[in-house]
């Protein structure tokens, strides 16, 4: 089988010459094509871009253009990405540009150009040597969201190749790889060659984002975190799709979450992001479907690392909480339909349900864990996971119904217990977290547990309790729980 890698244009500008007709020191580039280097057993080339004359504008001009609502040309977008990667554009001007984009937005064409240029800023993995459909899944980040742990092996069992690379999550969202790291021996870092080889052998992989893929996005993302521009819809679209398409995916199923547990707080903004992603995906000749889903309470019954792995194992045995079962079913149906494995809605539903109940998806999880060095006996015997030294309930302060839950506050509390990293060198406590979460609409009596807290450090518990207590609001009347899936965008 042929394994291919495309490398985009080396990020050192070709010679530029002064244009005799130019003013204000602008430079002209007469060499507009991108070089391509083959990293496969066969020659791979990028699209041919004819030589053209491009006058390099000043960064100040481009910032002002976007500030005033102007639209960048494809050449200008390319120049900005090249300059970001090369470090030619100063950080203060890049920050000003990000803020201008945040407030003025980008057109559909600009966003598509941005996505393509960021994708081409590094290696692009070629999976054409694998005959099976290649579909990935992405979520904008949610509290208690362990759907990837179920959907990847489920899709693998259905004959779909899932090339999943996980990047950095926002705020206190626990990364899928941090959850998998609770399995002793599991390796998150593979070379691109190992990644492709594993996809060919077993249909799937869940690994850390390769630094070789979309490096321009990595630089922009760090700046966005520091400048408050994370919620920018075109920048989110470009960031997500540039990385996912560089992985070699032919299609993408997107879970756009909205609510107090997501960085997208507004439902209409979530719908706009779903439309932006699917539109840009289609413009780049990729199949793309998005579901807008609720994140105004944690997903499932647990939040943590090992606790969520154990819940995922329950789901792969046909059990688990109803809300996450519903979401797995809906997303799984989209994956198998996008891949062409199932033609109708009924067929897709039957395919997903069959693999969840016949044990084939569970076997694929074990296969994936084994391929990446993990101890599969933890999948067979979840009781082997490290247990917290202490478990205590969070008592309901009064009788009533759970009216609202602030998922972000629960995430903060779990982070304080030790389930997340505050700095690069921090160690994760895989035993801690919360379980048996009482959901919106549940009736409780005074003193009954709203959740069970798993902890190892009393001092950390005291800090976390403040967040857990503030997360719940009880009311005398039963509220109407919000719909889990709000909208489908295709």
C-alpha cells in the first residue's frame, strides 16, 4: 500500500523584487507557485498555481482593510498565513488582525481561503491508498463528553476509517487523550507514518495532533487564547477544518455545542458556526454534516478521566446514560451515512445499534488501545482502574427539582480535584472526578446526593465544593429539559 504525504510550500519566501511602479516600499513577487515535495512511494503534487504578480501590502494596510469591513483576496490571505508562520508579521499586528476579524468576520470565500492556506502550511496526509471511506468526528468541546471514545470504535467496526487527531481543548474541558491516558501504557504520540499504518491495519487511531500538520493554525491558536478571540467563527472554522482535512479525512461529522459548558454561549452563534463549517467543508470538496447540541449540563453521568472511560465501556456494552446514548446514536448514524455504509436513516440506526450491542465496537476499542500500547485488561475489567481514596456525596440543600446545572462550574471543580493540568508539567489524577450526576428535571429530597465526588486530597475538595454547590439551582416546579439535538446542518 502506498502511504503519502504532501508538503506544502516551504515557508521561506521566494525572491521578491522591487516594483519600479510600486510606492511606499511595496514589493512584488513574480513567483506565485507553491513547491511540493513527495514523501510517498509515488510522486504527489499540489494543484498548479500559475505564476502571477502580487504586490505585498503593508500589514498596517491589511489590518485597516479588515477593520473597515473589507474582504481579503486569496493572495492576501496566503501572504498573511505565510507571514504568520515565518514570524515576519509582528505579534502586536497579528493580535490586531485577529481582533479585527473577530469583530468584522470573514466572508465564506475568505474563510475557505483561510482554511486552505492553513491546511497547506504543513504536511497533508494522503490516505488515498486506503480504499475504505475516511470519516472523522469533531466536537467543539463539552463537559462529560465521551462520545469520541464510543464513536471511533463503533465506526471502525462498521468499516469506516477514523483518522482522529486531538488538539488542545479550551478552558477546563478534559481532552480525549487525557482520558485514554488513564489506561496504563497508552501512547498518544505516533509519527505520521505510524498513524497511517495503524489506520490501514485496524481502521482507526486517536492520537495527539501532529506538529507537522497546519503549523500556522498552532501559532494563531496560541495568539487567539491570549487575545480573547477564541470565539471568532471564521477563525474556529479555519482552525478545525485545516487540521481535520490535513489528516486525510474525506468527510467530517461535527458536534457544535452551545450553552454554559461550551465556549459558545449563544444558540444562534452555534448555528452560524455549524453552517460556516459545513459550507467551507463542501467548498473544499469534503462531505460535511453538523449537529448543534445542548451543553447546558454535563453529558452523561460522570466527569473525569478514568470515570469517563468506564462510562464509555458501559455504552459499548449497550448500556450507559440515556442522554449520551441518544447523542452517540445520532452522531453514529451521521458517520455511517456520510461514509456510504448505510443508505437510509433506518439502516444507519440499525447499523449503529448492532455494533453497540453485539460487542464488535467494544472489541475495536480494545484493538485500538492495544495498537497504541495500552493494557486492554482495563477494558475487560474496569474495576482495575485506580479508585479514589474518598467518595462523598454533594447533598441537595432542599427539596425540589434540578432546574439548571452550570456545566462549566462542575468542570472547574473537577479540574481543581486534579483531573486537569494547570501547567505543562502537572500530573493528572486519573481517579478523581464526579459521578451519578443528577440531571435537569430530576426530583430530589433534601440531603439526597446531587452527585458523588471522587477525591484524594481534602484541601482540594474544599476548594472544589464551592464550584459544585454553585453549579446547581433547585426549584419547586419541574422544568422542561432542553432538547439534546437542536438542529442538523448539512
